C-alpha cells in the first residue's frame, strides 16, 4: 500500500476517534462494537437532520396525494425498499420518495385514490367470500341433507337480449353523463368501471339530489357494461370528457 493511502486511512481513523471521544486511542487498536454503533447512530442522526431521510408523517411533503398510512402502503403495494425503522419511527429515503412521486405524476395517479380503489375491490372480494362460506357450519354436522322426493326441478337461461338494446342504454347513459357534467363527480377507470368521487365534505352544499343521481349513474353504467360483456364477451369502453381534476389509474 502506498504511503499516501496509508496516511489517508490514518487521518480517517483519527477523525473517527475524535468524533467518538477516543482521540488517544492507538491507531493499531480496533474500535469496539459499542463505539462503532455509537458512530452509526450519530451518522444516522446527522443524515436525518440533513434531510436525507424522511419521517413517515412527513411523506406528504414530497407526495401530495399520499394517504394517511403512506409508509406501510408504499412498502406493501410498491415494494418500496429504501427505508428503516429507528425506535418507533419509520424513515424513508428522500431521494427515492422524490423519484417515486415523479413516476406518480408521469402516470397521472392520485395515490390516495388508488388506495381507495384497491380497498373497494378487496372489500367486494371479502363480501363475496363471506357469502360463499357458512360460518354456522359445525364439524359434527353432515355437509347437507336432501329432502325426500325432490328431483326434476330445473330451469333454463333466459334468452339474451339484443346487444343493441344494451348498447343503446349505454349510449343514453353516456349522453346523460355529458349533459349533467358528471365528470366533476364520477371517475370512469379504464373506460369501463364508474366510481363515485368522495363528496362527503361538500355533500350538504351540492345541488339537491345530485349525489344520488351520480351514484345511480355509476350503478346503471356498471350494470349495463356487465350485461353487454355477458352478451358480446367484452365491455364497451367510454372515454368521458374529463374535468381538470380527473385522474386515471
């Protein structure tokens, strides 16, 4: 090893020893694990004070649309890797948060709304699973009991309606959407699924009956689109005129 490098290493060790109050330590003697842990904690504290790491409660400073529990949501849904736990607090890389927010803006994603959509979907799936299961079923009971004499009780599917009738209904709904400026109150994701925007904060100040009308439009649109898919094999896409605050997931 050249003398210059040796000299640099010696200086680094001296600076480290000064920081931890061990300036009199011999260069040959290694630092204890306790001292190295202290230096690591001090360095971590300096990094936080310098702004390299962001406390979970401050994530919204860098991601404006972040939900309340943004940290755990980022880790679970986006595999956000550059974070650590210190005491009872979680810290996240500021640089990676900024880069992540740039991706959200590039893809036009409202993170809180995305979380709501995932929870709405999972809530629906949980409800379906609950209906499919029987919590009252006992282990010692037979799985079922067929009443005596029942047989030949069947039905057949009804004829499918003319797809043009359903498409006409969708066309009517689309026109109704435009005439009533429902883009301000409804999001249509990927052109096939309508979802009511959150109107709770201003509900009492909206035009009377407007929230109910918007909710009914969502139900009717989703119903008609499910029907047209059952008949033709695919849903009919709707690209509504977007208001300036609209988002796409």
